[in-house]
């Protein structure tokens, strides 16, 4: 289910109007000469995270790996710019029964090298990631739920789940397909082959990737012949690229940057709601975060409203006491944000046996989130007022991610999550005990998320969503913070509708003229 949201707009720079960038300007970066052999029009997009892998078996960050993958590969279904679920490889699909989903594929689909993409290829991709002898992230997330995938004929795929899975069609919008013989003879991390609108020309994981149109693409041809993704992994890098007009689009820029660019006629900028939910994750493998009273105390110790409004925008409200956020999610109406109450925090810490506080590390990913350095400093000051001494560290995104998946991660980690789809079970499962960045055990919460997954009707599903979020509120494994806004800067001659999940898909973008 994909409900159309009602956007809330926040003013930024000189522009606070519509989502689409519809202004025309002379001397635009679009239409600039591409110095490659084709001499064709190019589009340059800034990414806020380094790339780690282009293998579709490993899903990545939406403003990093995943957005490049989604330009190269196809999926059975996809989420359109209007946030509605539509077919991609599948021309139609139907729920045969509560555990069986049948997809009918378009005829004649080919990979970028001309190899056919048939139902048998789809089955092989599922077999590849579901095999128990690999560590693919797609396998880890789907293996507990899928029973079998079969191909009765060349254009029919039948997926059977172990139990009912109400949102499987949406979940599969993020499951991408490659070709068997290519994978066997190439390195899919750096040499991906897909059937999407673009194909890879070159990639440098630290610096970006270059794409060109896929001549065999079965859908409507994208507007741009070539696309360059540039990694701008720090605010300074984003500012420099924008000031020198080195990119056509960039996101994740701070309010001060938007103000600096307000007089630049080359760009239009804005800030809007996003689906990214920011938290401080707790490492409960380390004392005293293993104590529930301590975790609740920290939620009372941070003035989330003041921080978010002063550093992210006046319209930003604290998350409503849960790991779902409106308008993207249908939230539990019984919950609200923990109020700022440092005295209550001190009382709970004393009850837990820490009247004089304790010391913790808070780790940041360098440049990944808006105003993260300033936010961390204020959080540290406020925690210090209840006796918690915070040591702030930072690391480049790949190293930060790698450490976050070990029990040696910092006691607190500033992190944000979204998904490319709104399936509530998948949004909640990010915080289940089995998630690679979870460092705690909560069988009760895990079981409730399982019930959200297996519900056969929306009403039943929402009831379990409310129970799961209530459990997570009472026994928090994060310090609830706020939804991070989507801030963006774009060339004035682009027609583009920013997506709340942070997708930066070149096939969504076209020139005005």
C-alpha cells in the first residue's frame, strides 16, 4: 500500500514553493558539452555517501549505492515519483492466495549486453541471494520469509512465502536483477550488468560513477545520454561543487549553504519533509545501556524540539515517540515524543544505580547527515547536564558502517533510516534484534514485527504496528530524535520532483525545454 502523502514545505533560501524545479535559465549546466566520445548531453548528480558495492544482491544507502543501482537494474515492481507502486519488469501481478504471488513479465526484456531477461533469470537471482552460504543483505532480509520461487514459463514468476506477506510486492521494488553468466565471469561489485535505463561506464567507489544510456532498455528512453554521479561526502565538498557549478543536483546541504546559494541564478533550492527518521542507536552490549531505565532517561535528557528547530528548520517536529513518522507512515496515534525533562532523567539514572552519570562514546559518520557535528555537540552538552559525559568521534561512511555492525560499536551512534518503500513491517524490522546494526535482544518486539508482516488485512496489520511501536516506546532501543528534512539544490532548467526517500534517479529528471 502506497498512500499519497500531503507534503509540508519548509522555506529555504529564496525558494519555498513547489517540489518540481520548473524554472528556465540561460547558461544552465544542462546541455553542457560532454567531453566523452559522444559529445552528448550529460547530467551530473551529487551523492552524499561513498559507494561500497554495485552488486544488486547487496542493497545500499538510498543516497549512495542504491540510487546508482536503481538506474542500472530493473525490479519486478517500482515506486514512481508520485510514490505509487507500479510494474517494472512485471506488466501485472496478482495475489493467488495469502502465500502466493504471481508476476507476468514483459516480453523481450534484455540486459545491456543483449542477453535475455526471462522468468528463469529472475528465479536464478532469487536462488543466488537466498542460498545459505552467502552474506548478501538481500538474502538476509528475505530468507526468513520466502519459501520458493518458480518459473512455469518464460514470462511467469510464482513466489511462495512461508507465511502471509501482505507487502511483498512493495518489498520487491528494491530487489534487482542481474545475469548469471555475467556474474560468473565479472566482478558484480564493480562491473554490474542490468536491464535498467542506464549501464555502467566506469566506477570509483570513493569518488562516483559514470553511466550511459542502455540501448536495450525496454522502457521509455531517459532524457540524458550520460550521467555522472559525484561523491560529495562532506558538507565542504557539497558547498565547493555547488559554488563552482560542478553538479546539477545535490541534496543533504545545511541551511547556511542554502542561504549562501540564494543569490546564485544557476540554482533553485528548497527544503521539504523526508522519510528519514533520525535516532541515536544504543549499543546494549555495553553497560550501562543494557539498563532500560538508563535508556528511558536518555530520552528525557535531550531537548529534541529546540535542537531540530534551531539546526534543521522551524517546521521540524520531534519523532512521535516511535520509529515511524508522518506523513510517510501511518503512525500509532497513542504515542507522542518523550518530553524534555532533565530532572526526570536524573531520577531514572539514580534509580538505575548511576546518580553520578557515566561516560559514553557517540560516533558520527563524517558529512553523512545534515548538521550532524553541531547536533552532536548540543546533544553532548544536554546529556552532560544529567551527568552523562559524551566523547564524540567520527569516521568516513564505509568505516562507520563496518563498525556499526560489530558489538564494538560506540554506545551511541547517530544514524538515520529510510526505505525505498512504505511497507510498515520493513520499516519496523530495521530495529529488530536480527538487524545487523542492532546490538540488543528483544524477542517480544521481534514477534510483534513478525505479526505485522504476516497480517492478511490492513486493519489487522495496523493493530500489530501499534502494539510493536508501543513496545518499542516503553523499552526503547534508541533515543528518538526527529525526521531529517530533505534539503536540495538543483539547476534551474531541470524538471525534477524530489522524493522523500532521497532517491536521485536520472530517469526521473528531464530538461524543461
